[in-house]
C-alpha cells in the first residue's frame, strides 16, 4: 500500500518561512519524480516544485527564488523549504510521486499553509 504523508503546514505571517515534509512508503522512492502541488480555494491544483530521480529541480515561476525542493532518498522524504511567504501562497499543499514507467502516480492527503497577518 502506497502512502505519502505530508507535514509542516501551519499559519505563518507574510515574510515568514515554513518547511514541508513528505515521507513515502510502499514505493521505490529513489526512482520517482517527487513534487509539491498546491490548490487554493476556487482554483485549480498547480505545480509548485518537482525534483526528478536525478535530483534536477523544477519550479513554478511564482515561487522561484523563494522555495527550495530537496529530497533524501535514504529517508524516503521530500522537502519544500518556503521562504518569504506571501498571502497568495495560501493553499493546501499536496505531495506527489510520479513515475512515467508504468504510469504510476500517487498523492498525499495535503497539508494546509496559511499566510496571514
């Protein structure tokens, strides 16, 4: 059974920082592209950042220079360091594991990030 468990969401003031974590089980973590998506109320889910199995990152333009994705294959965990947070970053953040071979795609349950003064 595949599980992706996110943690780290919270209420933070504008300009603050948070670090999200997602720990996977039931998959060979090291061969998956791991990503973070977010969905704000009334909006579609969008890609925030992803890192392929080779360690190459990809970021949405809106978070470049502020967010950093990283992974620890030994811990089956992917992180999202979020700095200089803005109110428009408020959303539910979802962890995703994707592997084109076999068309395997899995989601976590989401963690709420609220940026507000």
